[in-house]
């Protein structure tokens, strides 16, 4: 059975340190650190939210299966 978890991730500190074109990599790194999993899939809405925000604080619904981990935007 998949494990679901809702996590609030504050990306501001990490986004200040890295260039704009690395936002998705930073987000994946933080989710990997949170769930201790290597394979992460990001939904299209989540990707658009990551690239659109100025003050990044995101609520994420993380679904962990046997094979991979998915990150979706909480609405």
C-alpha cells in the first residue's frame, strides 16, 4: 500500500544559494532528503509551481510506492 505524506517545504533558503535554472534539482534534492528515496517523479502542476513562485513555500503531497516516489501539489 502506498505511503502518503503531506509536507511543507520552504525553498527560500535553498533558492537564494542556487541559480534559477537549478530550481527543480534543488526541489528534488530536498524531497529525497525528506523521504530517503532515490527515484522521484514530479507532477506537471508541481513543476509549474516551482518555476513560477517568488517566495517559495510549498505544500506537497508525497506518495511513496514500492518503485518510486511522486510529488503532487496540495490544493
